[in-house]
């Protein structure tokens, strides 16, 4: 469904991504793991059109995204939950959700969609009239995901979902993500520092380091690999422990 | 006592016009962080368009408003496309104010000279049949043109409030103002909301121009003093606080007209600038904004 091939991305003169290639299939949950500054968010921003690749190309359902502005890419069915949630702070919860349905098609069915979001995250219904900046961190993350779902995306990308949330909330939200993936066949691209959580709900994963894809595999294989255990889970491989 | 009521009436009427002037200026500043100092010049242009329609076809100045809105809206689109949109490429949002100031300063020169070519440097005004007549309310005289200006300012403010709070376009504008990048991720064409907002702001300048040409007068360079008033109103209201602009305008009008009790009348204009300085010193966030 989504195919990135040999993409180089620059911030001005600074190269941030080197020859990145990855694919996300229909209804898959794929995760991108890597340390701070490895280029995970850059990859997401490039897919969503906020950054443009210098070389290489990105296609979605056979459509080339290279030249499209961000709002057009969002219109094709790629939704992003940006790092730090980026809600509209002085708009109500309801208005934030409505903003997610800016596409005409989504706008027509928005009342039903809002009902569905409220089922997924019941607390948002109670907060409907409140301004987004009065919500707690967990509620904000739920609203950000809800807003992204309002457009009925085929691909949902989430940047650092677990950042600043309690383990219980992370569990709750990842359960919802797993659920919408199963019930609505929405593909999910998860960028996470919580590698354990990400790999536990994902089908496949990519490892990114220094702006390059350094490894990939099924989530199960990655969870078992020494490299992941050592670098991200803080577990020393057997026999080499100190 | 009658004197006081007359002063209040005058203050409200002129203050409503001040609010109308600040509305378009505050809209562009609030949404895009551009300071359009050609706003006063666009007011003059709107006045000239109305003047033309009145002299050529004898259309009542207030009935020219729909035509002025359309003409000025289109000019606003041009203003955005030709001069303001390139500024969005600036790396920091803070650089927009100073750069838009420079660019719209150039726009003033071009328009000033164009207007002088077309309409000469003469003072132009519309003397409609009811000009100079006034409504007499228990001894307080309110000119009909002033009443019309008040009504138009209130209508414009309410309409703008309605557009921004109730329509999808308004929601897009507010979202783009609060976080342009997040708005584009939601599928909002931020450039397009900017373009249309710029058209609306320029149309608002045109409406103010109609009020001015039928109660006062227009000249090619007459926009500057109205622009100053608009900037003072915008600062009083607080940046981006569009709903507070009409009240801020009326406060300024009231203070200004009440000042004649304290200082000679020729200092009236200085009062606005004095208030401007005091507000910037003690309440730079504006009179109506709670958060500092």
C-alpha cells in the first residue's frame, strides 16, 4: 500500500535520511524503532508531506506522493498523529475532532464518526465542550488519535504515542490501536521509543539508526534478536552479561 | 449633562468606525502574523470605488457596499498572491511582521501614485441628500451617516464572528492560526485559508472606505491617519483577539471624544497615540486578553 524507495531527505543542507526504503501493507501494523535523533520522525514527516525527499520516491496505492502538499496527502487517506499531539489548544474537543474531518467525504459522515470515536475513548464525550488545552496528557493523546481517525484513513501514523504517559494508559491506548486495526483494517505505522510495547503489538518492524534503515524483520524475530535486546531493551545477551 | 451625552454619542459613533478599521488589520495580523500597513490605503481605495459608483451612476454610497466588497476582495487576493505569500517561506514566523511591513510599505507607494493618476490629488467625498442631517434623540444629535457607520461596523463584526466560529472555513482559519502544520496534516489547505482571509480583510477595508467617504473624505495619501488608528485599536484589543476589536474601537472613540473636556480639541488625535504608548508599556497583551 505504502512504498518508500531509496529516499534521501535534507533539512536545508543537512542530510537526515540516507537511502531509506520501506513498505507498509494493507491492514498491517508496522513499527519503526530507533534511538533519539535516528530519523524516525523525519521519515514520518516525509511520508506526510511536511518534508520532501531530494531523491527517491514515495507512493501510496499506486499514487506518487513526491510532489503533493501535506493537505493533499492527508486527503488520500494517510493520517498522522504528530509528536507532541499538536492539538488546536483553543478549540474544543469536539471542534478538534471536526477538524480531523476536513475532507468533504469525511465531513458528510462526521456525526457517525464522532460517535465511533466516543465509543473508543469514552472520556472524550465527557470533555466534548472543553478546550483541548485543559485536557490531561492521556486525554490529549486520545483526542489526537481520535482526530486522526476522523478522516477514515487507510493508514494511521503515530509518532511517539507513549511519550509522557503512564504505563496503564499506554496499555489502554495500544489496545484501542490493535482493535481499530483488526475491526477496520486500518494499517498502523508506529514510531516508538517504547520498543517493547511497539513490537508487542506490531506485525513487523524496521530499525533505523543515523538516518539509515539498519535492519528489519517480523516483530517476533526482532523481539528475540540480540541487537534489539541489547540496544533498546537493556537486556544483555546471554553469556556476555557483566 | 447634555454635553456629556452628546460626547458619548459621538464617541460611540466614531469608535465604531475605528473598530471597523481595526477589524481587517487585526484579521490579517491574527491569522498570518502580517502587519499590512497598506490597510489605510486600501480603505481609501474602497472609498474611491464607492465615490466612482456614486458620481458615475448615482448609486447611493451605502448601496455600493456589495460591489465594493467584491472589488476589494479580488484586490485582496492579488495582494496576497503577489506580495504576502512569498513571505511564508521565511524560516521564522517572527520575521513575518517586519518583512510584511516593508513590502506593504511598497504597496502604499504604488497605490498612492495609481490613485493620484486616476482620481487626482483632490479631496473626494460623497454628499448624499441626507449628509449633514441628524437624528435628534432628546436633544442629542446623531448624524444619519454616523448611525449608518455604527450599524455597518456592528454588522461586519457580527458577520465575521459568525464566519469564524460557525462555518467550516472559520474552523479551518482558527486551526491554521493555532497550528498551521497540524492543520495541514488534517487536510486543511492553509495557503487557501490565508488567501481568502486576506480577501476578507481587504473587503473590510473597502467597507470602512465607504463609511469614511460618506461621512468624511478620501485623498490618495489620506490612509495613513486611519491606519494609525487601526493599529492602536488592534493593540488595545490584544493581538489575535478579533472579537475584542469593536469594543476596543469604541473605548478609543469614547476616550478620545471625552478628552475635549480636559485638553484643547486639537490634541484629540494625540490622545490615541498616548493611549497606544500607555497600553504598550503597561498592558502589551491588550486590554481584553487575559493571558499575559
